[in-house]
């Protein structure tokens, strides 16, 4: 079987495994919807009130998208690792032509499709329910590579956590321990000025920060004051995200335990 055929076959297997778990399908789409409803509709924003959620609604779109781009790959890839290890599937895959990076790429592609659909749902909900003003234009097409690279990055990180954890419960605990701090300390829902001055530079260490900055530059007019080109503002963030995604994917592929 050719390399594209091997990847496509593993993609189909991963997609079917996901669709068979109806609870996982439900919560993949339900969880971000609940986040939008709670923070966007019930809590709302107070642009003149100060404090948390003091920015206009459009500012927080990257945060809503980050929920699925961050949590879903970490939990899904990490859980796949745990299931494969418990069932001895990696040892079996080691006897096939499927390479480690091909396995991770196939599962990354499945996550791209799932999270892409969830991101479209979130985008529509934010526009329809939260009254967020989105900077409409051809530059919005750049959201696609941001989502793809974000998913690839956190699939790689999910693979690393899956290798380090010794059980499915351990994967869930490790994923949540990593994802929750990243979600709120990466310029998503908490603006940098609300953080201590000494901590603000540390947000640059989070890969999610570059996703949030780039998406915000593309969608929120306030992120590019003075009529600056949103594409020009987003491309440096996309370049950094691409480098980080490549690095995490390579390390994650190396972490696939074919020889345990």
C-alpha cells in the first residue's frame, strides 16, 4: 500500500472510531457551545465596566475558538494513545508499513476535520448570539491555516502527554492540567493588562498566545488600530505558530511508542 493509502486508511479508522463514540461526538460540539452561552450570552461583556470581560464581544472570539483547538486534540490524541497502549495496538502497528509520523498525521487530519466543523459552529454562534462585530474580508481565509496549525501543534502535544502518562485517567489529568492554565493565560479571555507586570512576558512562552493574537488580528478591528492591514499583523503570528506546530508534531511523532 502506498503512503497516501496508509494515511487515508488510518484516517478512516480514526474517524469511524470517533463517530462510534457518540458521547465524545456530542461533547466535542456541546462543550464549546456551553462556553459561548455562559461567557458570551449569560455573563456578557462590559466594555466600559473594567475588570474581566471588559473588552467588546469580538475580542473574545479567539478564546472561544481556542477551547476546541486546545482541548479536543489534547484529549482525543492522548486518549487514543492510552487505548492503543492498553490494547497492544502499537506493537501490532510496528509490524505494518505504517510509520509513526503517518499514524500521528492521520489522527491529526481527523482532528482537523472535527475541530474545523466545531470552529465554524462557534464562529456562527458568536456572530449570531453575542453580537460580535467581525472584520469581514478575504483575510478571514487565513483562519483556516491558524486552525490547522493549532490542531497539529496540540495533537503533537497530546501525543507527548500520552507517552508520558501511564493510563487513560492519567492522560485526562495531564491534559486538563496543561490546557486550563494555557486557556486563561494566553491572551484569550484574560487581557495582558490584568496580569502582573512580571508575568506578562511569560505569556509569550505559550503557543496558544500566537494563535489568539493571530486570530484576533484577523477578526477584531480593535486589534489593528489605525486601519492597519490585518493580514500583515497576523502573518508573523502564523509563522511562529507554524514553527511551533512543526516542532511539536515531530516530537509527538517520535513519542509514538512502536517499540515498547
